[in-house]
């Protein structure tokens, strides 16, 4: 019986983690749209949106990694010069959507902490 209860508790924890990840993903997407909607609708805004949405929140990207990601995220990056990615990254940093770190760049999902409920401990 004890093992059945422990298995049930572990299953519930896994479900809570999955739902939390999904809520974070949806909240992050909505936040990106909210921040970028303050800018005029341009190809540049669409390009930056596609780039930041393609970034995995827990991953830090090198310049080369971001260039590969940018080309995969939207064909618009194939039509512009290499400095466009740098300008787009600088704009995303200025908007608070991306953070520049020593190792590279990452999506700034930490900004969402103020909007999410506190995580409770099941222990």
C-alpha cells in the first residue's frame, strides 16, 4: 500500500511539473507578444519575435548557435546580413526579453517570476 501511495505522489509531482512547464511556456509567449506589440509592426519585429520564441528558456546560446537558430526560426534571416542578428539581439536585450551573459545569450524568462504564483513544497 505504501508503494502505491508513493507511486501516486510521484505521478502527481510529475504532472504538476508538466503543467508548470506548459504554463510557463504559454505565459512567456504572451509576454513576448505584449512587449513586442509596443513596437511598430515591421519585418524586424516579426524576425525578433520568431528568434526569441525559438530560444529554449533554459539554454544559453553562443553567437554561432543563435545564428543557426535564427535561420531555422525564420527564413527572414537568410535575406539579411550578419549584423542584423547583432542588432536584433541588442534590441531584445534592451526590451528585457534576452539576457547577455558571459557564455552567450538566453531568453529572460526570469522576468516572469513576478507574474507566477509561488511554488509550494510538497514535502
